[in-house]
């Protein structure tokens, strides 16, 4: 069977900025017969995520992520529909997902590696299983529950950086649902800030490209910051940490400002900020959602319930066509999207 696939064409270099040309669309073939225990799937949606940046390097710097190989097909979160099944638990027409879905229009996959999806849980919006009801939502929810120490009635203030991104836009809402009394987002455009306040229920949002962030933060968080959901690292995080309270908590989700730099993860703090962290007993522990998969099922059901009830608003930036996945990746890394970046491969 003839298919299209996307391979890694070149590496941007550890300190380079990814561009669409780092990926290449090509024609390939897959077998015409499906082996026992496997299924033929048609790809519907693919997820494009910031963590993939390290997979473009020869060494990911991580023990749980493998680098993409040159001229080999890339992979990540994906959703598809079963076209033919030789697996006892899957039938033609089932919707399935995997964390290691190849970036191609169709594939033959081991049925045991796939998770069956129930579209009704997300009101038929299948792509939500790659975002709000998938690994992105789990990262936000479990990060807050495991590292945020949010307590209802404690009048805690949460700040979210990268707040208009896939994880940040959910984290702020979940912080509120879990009990935070005030939620402030930091984003890069006025449009994003407006969406956070008007659609996502944030109390306020700061455009970090305008004005004095430290001054605005002091005005919007007069009682200091109790919980910081950190998606970006760098100067913005240093500014937030300097205004955090005694015994407060940093949820170390991502460091996108550092992803194009050859630094360890999580990047070390500047000495003056590290001094503040230690003196105020601010927790800053690496969070990896894969360590909490025993809580996946119950957490996904909670996320789906909030979506169905309209308590969790979901934003997606959808790009049409496998050929455009490289451009979608470049846009996402440049902060051009709002919410989750999704590539729609076929209808």
C-alpha cells in the first residue's frame, strides 16, 4: 500500500531554531497484509508538542525520550481509525491512540500498543484525546495535584507562564477548579491575554512583551505568588520566583525558552534567584507525568467530565494536511499558536 510519511530531514543543532525544512514529506509503502495481533490504521490526527524539540537532537538529554533518526519517520501522539484488524480486542471502525504514532497517513501497528477511545467522553471531539483529555491535560492536572499543593479555601494565588499554550491554558483553569482563589497568566500577545481572561476564566493576564512584568505582577498578585506553573523558564520565571511566598511551590512543567539551548534540564537558576528559592523554601522539583500513569484513568475521566460540563474550555490550533506538519512544528516553537497544536491528516 502506498502512503505518505514525514521523516527528519536535518537537525537544527542543539542551539538552533527548528524550521519546517528540518522535516521532509515522502512517499513510501507498507505491507498489504496485516500480521496476527496487528491492525491497519488510517491516521486522523497528530500532535505537535514542545517536548519534541529535544528529539531533533542526536542526544535528547533524557532517559525516557529517544531521538528521531535522520531520514526515518518521526512519531508522537496520534489518533486513527482501525481499517482492518487481526487483534482480538480491536475491530474495524474503532478509534485508537498511541504516544508513538508514526507521522504517516496509514500504518500497521501492534494492537497491544494502542488504547481504544470512547468519542462520547469528549462530545465527539476526538482530537481532545491528544490535548485536554490526553497527555497535555494529564500533565496540567497531575502537575497541580502532585506538585502544586493546592488546597481549597487557602486563598492561594497561581501564576501560569506560557499560559496560552496547550498545557498552560488548561493549567490555569484547573488551578481554579482545584481551589486557587486567583489565577494570573503570562503570554506573548494582547490577543492571547484577552482569550485567557474572557474565555478561560483567568483573573488577569500579562503580555510579557509589553511594559514591566515585575511591576505588573506585583500589582496583580499583591499577596505574592503561592503556586507557579512554569512552562517557560528563563527571565520570566526568574521574575515570578522573586515574588513567590514562603513555602510556595513551582510546578516545573516545561522550559520552552531554553529548548533551543544546550543546557541541562531543568536549567539551573541564576545564583540570586536560587538564593531566594532556598531562603523561602520554594519547592522546584522536576515533574514527569509518565511517573503517575497509575492515576491516568481516573484523571482522564475527571478531565472529560469537566469538558462535558463546560468547566474546562479547550482551544486548538488545527493545521490541515500531513505536508504541513513541519510548518506547524515551527509555528508552535515560535509561540504562534493558541492552545493545542494539532495536525489533521485525514477526515
